[in-house]
C-alpha cells in the first residue's frame, strides 16, 4: 500500500491492519450469526404462537417443523414439546459458539491494540531519543561556536622582537615592545621585566623567577590597558660604547632580559587570566666603521603564551576587582 506522498506503509503496520481486519471479522461474523439466529427464533415463535391460537390440530409448517394447536390431542403434543426443546438447545449452542468466537475476536483485537500501543511507545521513545541527541548536538555546536568566537575576538598580547635604538653619541638602548594582536582590549594588564648579567649564560636549570627588589635591575609591575593594535614599551637599559665593549667581551657576564605580561580579556571573569612570557639575550656587535651597537637574540625557552608558559599566573586582575566591589556593596 502506498500513501499519498509515495512512501510505502511499513510492514509492521500492514500486519497490524490485517490483524485488525481479521479480528473485526471474527467479532462481526458471530454477532451477525447470533442476530440472524435470533431473528429466525423470533419468527418461529411467532409462527408457533399463531398456530397454537388458531388451530385445533398439529400441522407441518414450511420450515419442516410440526406445530400443534392449543386444543390438539395431548397424545400428539409431547413430540412437539421435544422438538421445541431441541430447537432451544440448538439456539443456545449457536449462541454459545457465537459468544466464544466474539470473545476470541475481542481478545485478538485487544492484543493488536496492545501491540500497536507498544509500537507507538517505542516510536515515541525513539523520537524523543533522536530529539535529545539533536538538542545535545545543537547545544554542543552553540558551545563550540561561542568558544570559537571568544578565540577569534579575545586579546592576544605578544612581545615583538626588541629593536635597539641609537640615542646619539654612541649611546644605545633596548625596549621591550608589547602589542595587542587581538580584536578586543586587554584589560587589567600587568607587565614586569627582569634584567641581569649571568656568568656562563642561562643554564638548563634556570627557572626564570622574578628577581627581588634591589637585585640588579628590576622594574615594578606596570598596570595598563592595551587596545586592539596598540603597543607599550618597557625600557631595559642604556649602554654607552664602553659598556657595549665589556658586554661583548664578557667582562660582566652575558646579559639577559626576561619577564611576563598578564592580562584579562573582555570575556573575564568567565575566561582565565592570560599570560605571555619573553626572554632575550643582549649582545654587543662592532660595526665596520669601528663603532659598537647591540642586538637582541631570541631565546627559545621562556617565550610562550597562556597554557604553554613555563610559570603560572601570578597576578589577579578583573576577578579580584569584581569580588572586592561586590564585598563592599
């Protein structure tokens, strides 16, 4: 069987339709037989009553039965009564058979109904399961889209390669240039740089910890907000020609500058505080004209961002500010 949309009826539903049809026939046929038998019985009773009221003898009716009038000889009537009892017993047998068949049909129809109900419940559960899967997939897609949007829009604070600057009269300086490469501001930002001369250079066990106050050259943490594409510079030190020569010859040890920038993006406090680490070695180079200048060499270790950083976040930004304001209010 095909529906109006061209799709075939499932086999299970075709079986159910056939079973319902059979059950209806099983119920309807006995009922029709019982109804017909009842009509025949009523006709016989009417016929018998008419003969009994209007005749004085026993007659043979067209149906083949022998009916006696009320004033017929008594000797002839017992046989008539026996025939009547036989017909009554036959009617009862037919009635019992019809009721039995109707009960079977009803039971079959009930079974089909229970089966259809079960199939409906299974289909409903399957539909709910698919709906739950679709909802979960949609929620997962929304979460992934939100996370992707945050990754695309968040602030990314990086450190550009330091560029030495000639200040005149042979004096040079180095600045650490911090830039927001993201599309939204970096807020509640802090930056700190360390500078020190290390004999023999940075060894494998060096932990890049911040120096204590008064130990060599240390800047206090700088607080700032950095908009998209904006820069901020941290001056390391100024070197005269004699200092650069001593630096190249290793009289003071090898010079290193390292530090970090920590900041919140606009999605905080829902997102973690961010961190960027940097480390450069400053070396002296003599130019062909005999003057000296400085260059910065990028160090592989301690140059990372966020989860790849060597050390954990050390400052608290917007989350603490929000908590303090809520505590005051």
